[in-house]
C-alpha cells in the first residue's frame, strides 16, 4: 500500500511539473529587452553569410567589410568575385542591419528541413562575433528576412 501511494504521488508530481511548462507566460513572445539586437555597423566590421542547401546543394557565400569591399564565392561553379559597394549600397546595408531586430526562433533545425536553404550569418565588430543560423522555415519569423534577402540579392547580382 505504501509503495502504491508513493508511486501515485511521484506520478502526480511529475505530471504537475511537466504541465507547468505550458503556462500562458511561456507562450508569450520574447520581451523586447531580452531580444538580441544586431550590432551597429560602425568602426571596423565584417558581415559574412553562407547560403547553402536546397535540392541542388547550393553553396555560396558573401563577405562584406566596413570599407565596402565584398567577395562572393560560388563553391559549385568554382567562382570568386570581388567588388566594392557604392556609397548608397553601403548605407543601405548599414540601415538594413540597424533596422533589423533579431527574434530567436525555435523552429526546426536544418535536418528537419531537408530541402530548405540554410543561412549562416556572422557579424564581426570590435572583436565581438554574432552567429545566427536560419533556414527557410524560421527565417520569416526571425526579423532578419529583409537583411538575408538583401545579401542573397547581392550574391545573385555578382554571379550574373
């Protein structure tokens, strides 16, 4: 009898503890103050994005430095292109980063998204490094879709 009572209490405690994670508080969006914002692009900085995956196994990247110089690489085409952003393009990029508000998403990882594109974004500034990995499923909710699209468009334009 004591053993049955103990097991019943243990089961109830586990049940209550397990269900407590599904409160209204846990379903609320991340508060503004705890959202990691992207660093302002001032001083020396570098942005790198690797665009990979998809059905055809795409593997492209772009690296942009604070002086506007950028390098685009297409691994499958074995092609590397180096150019420089015009002053208005560099300003647009800085504005894109400044206006982007990253919202961490708990979407599926790359393995659950077999044919999705993966976007590995790195921002280096003043010795600090921010890494963000997104895919086609969690990109729209991340707050970074406009920035990723801008970088992807730069890659496409350079490879034409």
